[in-house]
């Protein structure tokens, strides 16, 4: 049995630990009602798109997928932000009791909470995603361990009702936040993380929120950009866990503009990935030289414009089919 990622002493026996707290998770799953029973989530990187779906209405299923095989059904039922056997029951309970419940109450119902809670909540979110390594980034061993230790000591202090002033100071972590309230109720939400290792600067876009954290101070890196939101982030107040959390509210238009820029960036990344996949298939098939660029473009075009339903796009079968087509058809020379 693996040891718990937080305390490193007890056995990690908890199943279904959410690496993204539920009130954030519901923002990035479609449905619009911020409820947990209906979820549809897409995660993607340069090479793959993964789909997670649960409890959708039959119309939504029909819109999203064609007939699913047993194997595909199993694949799409794996929640990308939940993991088994990573925490012990006590740490999981402390996370919920001291960070997630109070922060979600503060967030949803404006309940008054201790000023350190939001800071450690965001530290816990960033650390969990980094350790899980499923969002295309990792802080590296040293920073992961620093954050783990801070989080563990924080939870213990809270449990023993000890003063946490020194721990907040020692953390030296700051963050700024921008919000587009209720955006995901009417639009689709997503999660996207970026990590600037040199400056220890982490940005996360999750549902209605963008949070930018600095793990070694409170400045913003010189060439920082975040799909057009950089100005708002710069104008946002710095949170250090000593005062009530502050953020800037931005308009739906500005948030949509950010998403538009993000999609353009993601599309460029995806095309690069598709070119690499095509090249790799070319090599594996022992074809002569490099794959001609015209064929690569035809391949990417075919994959992207494939008339599959959204949940069925980017499956390996589609890559193979497109590759066969462009290599056998003399039209693509
Ligand atoms: Zn533990």
C-alpha cells in the first residue's frame, strides 16, 4: 500500500480522492447548474483529447457520442481529476474540513472565514495538480515537497487550533485572482494550467476563475502573459493570506476574449502535435525520408475536420484512417 501523499506516514486507503475540489470541478463540467451528478469534461494536451462523462441526459449522450463500445464506456467513466489511493482518510478529512468546505462557503455564500484559508486552499489545489502530473506541468520535486510540508503543517495546526501566523509568513506565497462570476453557468468551462519554472510562477484558469501564484514573492514576471488577461491580473490585489481575499471581477466579453485567444493557442499546439504524430507514423512505417509537408497538412486537416461527434474526435482509429488515406492517395503528393 502506498503512503499518503500529504502526511507520508499513513497508508493511502482513500478511494476517489478529488484532485480538484468539487466546487471547482463542477464549473469545468458542462451542465450549467453547478451540480455534481451531471458531468462532461474534456482534457487535452498536444497529442490527445480525453473525455469524461457521467450521468448525462440521453439527448446529451446522443449529441456527444456515437455508439460506444464497452471499452470506450469504461474509458470515459474515469474522472481525470480524481484518483484512488493517494491520501489517507485523516488527511482527506482535514482537507475537506479546514480548506474546501470553508472556502466554498466563502465563495458561494460570502461567509466570513479566516484570511489564511483561501491562501492554503489555492496552495493545496496547485500542489495536488502538480503532484498528479495530469495537467501538463509539474513544480518539480523541491517545490512539491516544500508545498506538501506547508500544507501538512497547516492542516495539523488547524486541527490542534494553533496559531498559523508564522506558517503564513514562512510560506511566502502570494496570488492574484480574476473572476467572471457565473460564466460557466451559461458557457462551457475548462481547466488550463501553466507553470513558469524560472520565476516559480503558476497560472490556473479553472471555470469562472483565473489565479496566478508566485511561490517566492509577490511580483509578476516581466514577460508574463495570459491570453489577454495579463492587464487585469496586474491590476488585481496581491493576496498573501493575511487579509480577506480580493479579486477583480471582469466582464463576460473579456472572459470570452481570453477563451478565444486560448483556443487559438491550443489549436496551434494541437496542429504541431498532429504533425509530430504523422511524422512518427511515417517513421514507424519505414517510409522513405521525412513525411512531405503537403501530406502532413492533409493528415491534420482530415483529423480535425473528421465528421465525428465531439466525444468521438481524436480517437486512434481516426489517426490511422487519415494516415492510410494520405499515404495511399496520390492526390496528396
Ligand atoms: Zn495522510
